[in-house]
């Protein structure tokens, strides 16, 4: 081995070079991960990323992992390797002279540090970390002013309690309606859901079939579930960031939720998802707040709905999920107690949705259009089945989207930047009536008291959590404050939230 080669290898493996390589790799990983996240999901706010990183990721879709490996890990390795070679290896001629010029080594190290800082800074900006940190430095008084503790509220159930079927549709927006119906598409992708909303009760932001705003802390599934059932956004602790819902960890123990209230009222409650229910802390949240039974892909295998080794998309497709739900509803209806059944669909999840054997070709050629339209048909068929069951007469059906779609590429291709996207909702066979359904401004938090009103409950003051009963004439906080102000306050830090919701007061 020549003397020059020895010098070359020596300088390549010095501690400074190794540290630079590590810094470039970490910075590159941050950069490409941020790019992948934004291009895949859109800008959801850093809070959703922080929660995902600190919660249970069991059951994540295999396709997403592969995309991340190809679009984030692989480019990081290539970029890091290229930069290290250019900065510390390629100048191989006159290696001895190079080794005697520390200024040259210092310049290369400085360039590596600047590049690492630039990549990291861009990544932070890309995922809105700067906005998140600024928000956390501010303390909102929203909860001190407006939060109504459900544990202390006066809620009166009807003498004959009504059953509840709560269908949460993955990424279901009114955006999928045709332009002439107030949507953003050339043709109506969800005609069945449109008719259900038009023929029943739909709270709308306009004069036609419309929906609600997707606000901070409710832009991903478990965040939306918390908002819709607890009347608050889901926020990740700024201190002692543990895995939400991990073994031994409590999930919002200081919050009284819809399922807590129904549990105390004697309801038998069941949650069903087609994926791994542990994903994102869903199992922890509901099991700790009054849910009696939880079903997912694993119980579906045990119950013979799908084969023992079955796994497609996130677990099993909605085609099988609805059949499983029918069995569960029949079993629940045989009990003497009222029941509350919550169902979460999955086929319209990003990216591109899942196309089952019931899907039909779309005129646009978009595979996601096929999944959206197929979901609309399947939900309508499921509702029709419920309406033909003996238990339907005393059952309220609520159909809502969880949040806006995270398929950012689909939105960029099909929806104008100026279009106001809204989340779908529909109330069927509700025990409450109202003529105040049009031109409303509301958010996911308002569904909490509205759901109780829909099954016949009387709520003193018509407010729970940060939500307002939409069947009442009381204005929502969004209507009082305006959507921007309300959303800004939700995004800020809150001493009240941390002191009252993360921890449960001990009683003697």
C-alpha cells in the first residue's frame, strides 16, 4: 500500500470526518423524511408528527414503509455517501500535502456543518416545527374561558335510551361532490352519501350538503376520534413525552368522553376497525374510556371473518369489515341494554386507497376515485341493512369523516388551492330536530355534544368540552371567534390542558 493511500485512509476515518458523516446522514434523513411526509400527507402540523413518533406504530401499512425506505432512507444514504466522498475522499492526489494543510480539512468540515444545518433547518421549516414551537411558547386561555367539563355537566338521557351506530369514514370529505353540488370534482364521486345527507340531517357550511372544518389536533385519525368524542384537540405533552397509550401509560385520564358517559349510562359499547387497533393509540384511548369490546383484524381472524393469515392494505378491506359489523350488531341487539357501536373504515386511506372486488373503474382513471365511490356504495348498503333490522326503530346512525384526506398528491392534482375543504357528516333517525343546519361554522369538537343530543339527551347549556350541540341555537366557538382565531387558539400551548387532561386527580 502506497504512502499516499495510507494518508488517504487515515484522513477518511478520523473522528472529525466520522462525526461529519454522521451529522450529514442525520440532517439528510431529516430533510428527506420531511419531504416524504409533506408530499405524502400534506401539511398537517408538527403536532401530528410528534404524536405519531411517540405512539404505538403497530400495524402500519406495509406500502407506506416501503415508500419511506425508497423515498427517504435511500436518498439519504446516496446523498450522505456523495457528500462524504466529495468533501473527504476525492482529493486523493498529493495526500501527504493535503494532510499537512489543516486549513483544508477545516474548510471541508465547515462546509459539512453548514450543509447539515441547512438540511436540518429546511426540514424543520417544511414540517412547520417553527410554527409549533412558537405556538407552544404561547399559553391559550381557551379552556379557562370556554371548556365545559362533561363530568360536572347536567346530561339527562331519555326514559328509553336509544342505540347508537357511529360510522367514522376514513378521509371522507364533501370535496368529493361535483362542482355543481358544492364539491371540487367534475362528477359526484359519492352520490349515495350525498343522498343520505340530503334526505336526513346534514350540518353544512353552505346552503347545500356540506361539512365541518378540520382543525388543529384533529387532522389525523386518533386526533379526530378524541375531538369527536371528548370535545378537545389531541395534544402531545411538551414535557415527559412518553408513548401515548403504551403499556403502563394513561391516555388522557383526566378527560370525560362520550364513551365514559355512555358507559355510566349502562350502554354496552363496541369499537370495530379493520386494521390493527393498537395503531396510533386507538386501543388505549377507548379501552381506558369505557369501551367494553374492541374488534380488529386479529379478532376477525379468530371469529372466522377472514383466514388466519389474512392481511391486505391495513388489515382487511371494508368489504369484510361491514360483514363483520353486521354480525356484531346482531349480537349487540340481543342484549337488554342499549348499545353504542363505533365503526372505522379504512379503504379510503392514503395513498391511492384500496380497490376491492366491489370497486368499479372511474372515468378519471384515478384509483383513489374508485375507492371513494366504492366506500359510498358500501356505506349506503350497510345503512340500508341496518334500516331493515328490528333494532333500527330505536337506533340513531351517525356517519362522519374523520378528517380531510392525507393523499396530498391526489388533492394537488384534482382540487384548486382556493377550494375550502370540509369533512362529511350525516345524522339518520336522530331523536332531535332543528332547522339550523345550513351556513353553520363548526368543527369536530362540536360532534361530541351533538351526538348525545342525537340520541335524545338533554344537555344543560348545550355545551360539552369545547363543543356545542348543533341541534340547539347556541353558537359554536367557531361561529363566535371565527375559524382562524379558534384554530390558532387550539394550536397554542395550554397550562389548563396539561394540568387537567394528562393527569387524573387522585381521590382518597
